[in-house]
C-alpha cells in the first residue's frame, strides 16, 4: 500500500469525518451530534490514510482512564472512528492503521487500548478480546412489578428539565464511576454525551425526559428516558425507552425502576445497555417477561502486559506463569510471572516453566473479570500446563460485580 498515513490536522477534519460518515452508511449525523464529536476528537491522537487528496481511512483514540478490579484506574486509549473506504478495501489499510495506533499507544505509555466494535469479528486478529458484555431488557410492565426494598417509599421523584439537571446528574454519575470495572473516568466535555437528543433520531418518541430521585434534599439518583406513545384497538401500549438509570443506593434504584414500569399509558420498558448482573434482574417479579439479551460491549487490548496485569488486584492469591502469544505486538510475547492478591500484584518476565498458555486476546477478555479463564479454556483458547493453575487463575481474575461500559465512544 502506497497511501499516506498521517496525524489529523484541523483543516482535514471535515473531509476525514465525512469519509467516516460515508463508511457507516452515508447518512449525515445530526448537527448537534457532529459538533459534539468534533469537540471531543483529539486531533493529535487521530490518524487518516490519504490516497492523494482523498481520505480513505480513519481512526482515533480518546484519552480515558478505565476502572479495573480493585478500584484503580488505568490509562487507556479509547479507539474510535475506525473506517476504511469501500473503494480501498483489502489493501491493508486497516492493518496499517492498527499497527500505527498500537505503536503510538505504547509510546504514550498507556497499558490498554479499548474499543466498541460495529462488527465484533474484526478486532480479534489485532489482539482485542471481548472484556465487557451488556444486557438489553424489554420488560412487559403490564405483568411485571418491581419488588422494591425498604426505603424506596422514602425517595421523592420529580421531573426536571434534562439540561437544567445535568450538573446534578453528573455529580451522581461521578460518585458511581469505579464501582464496576470497565467504567470510564472521562475528560471534561463528555458530560454532554448523555444529553444528545436530536429529533431526527427519536423515531417518534418524546424529547429526552429526566426524573431525579431525592432523599433529604440530596439527589441520590436519576433516570433519563424517552416515552413513545403507541396504541392498538384495545387501548394504549406505549414504550418507555430508558437511556440512563443511575442511583447511589438500592432503595433509590428500585424507586426509579418502579416509576419507569408504572408510567401511565405504557406497556413496555426498554433498556439497551445494562450490566449483565444488573440488580433490576432481582427486582422484577417475573424475569421471563423481561426478554433479557446479551451482547459484546467493550473490547480490551493489553498493550503492555506487565504494566496492565500489575495495575489491577486479584480476588484470591495467585502465582502463575503465563505463556503469552502476541503476534501483532511481539514485545508482549513470552513468559510472564504474575503474583498478586487483593492488595496488589507484580508481573515480570521469567524463564520459569509456564502454567497457562494463551494469547493476548484471551488476556484482554479476562482482564476486567467478566469473562472467566475457565470459560475460555472450555472453548480451547486457554491451555492448562500445570494441574490446578487454571482454577487458581480463573478465580483470582474474577470480579465481585460484572464489568460494564456505561456508554459508547
């Protein structure tokens, strides 16, 4: 490939972003959304591939810090806006961008790269593993009730303008960041993302609605949602489309879900990005009426195996030697001795015999504690070389709560 790959310049942005839109279907984004992404795009961490004056490839990397098991935050590149022009496929453009980007991430000293994939089959060959999953629920609210715990009746709910309540909601959000691995500590400007509300994308639903939960004058939770009126011969059957439901304690959380399921003239509550162990699954009276579905969410890539594994803690004491294969980033290949517990960890190169053999893709999948090494071994993707090592490592790598990416990027 002879195309030129270079860091994005400000005067390139319109052509660069226009090429991205074309690659994702050619429908221009609403102006509000486009302005937000233009403001958030970090030019010096974005690249384009150019064939003469034509942009034929795009990729970017946001600056994030990702929560990991144990509560620490690890620097990570949030890989985003990846596209290749349909006219230039199968010329190695994607591979060249992934090569340049991971070399850059390593030079920046960031142990992780993370992304969400429009097509999840693409990124495994570059060492990304599915590290978080998300659940979608479609709750039949005519048949399901919320079995709220004590204290829910002490929570006051009130409608507020979503924009006017943004600061209060963001304060609640910031108090929850880090309660699950996979959550993002964001830079300023990202608080605008959950307020995006383009009429073109509502599909007949209401403008963004917001309800805050209060107790003793303090905001302890919020729900942002749309209401889509629908009816049939027998009567109304509207849909509540929940975008964010966040609370600081179980009673407030249950009160918000009870409210969403009790809205007049509606029959369904839809939520498309919830943790796979969301407490709402234990609040509902009939899980069969909730149509729970699971899909991949954040893909995780260890750019520096040693630094990444040292940055998290482990549920139980672990001392294993990992034989890591990493063809795309060969600096990670080889044997690493991981020793750690709930207080900390070390991970250093070693010549000792390996206990487990796996690729960096499997390490990415297991890194946040949501995908078990035992599950991966059952799929033939992790090999146990010392008896007992798999069980030891699988338990240690776990997390008390499922990792979750609370929003895309």
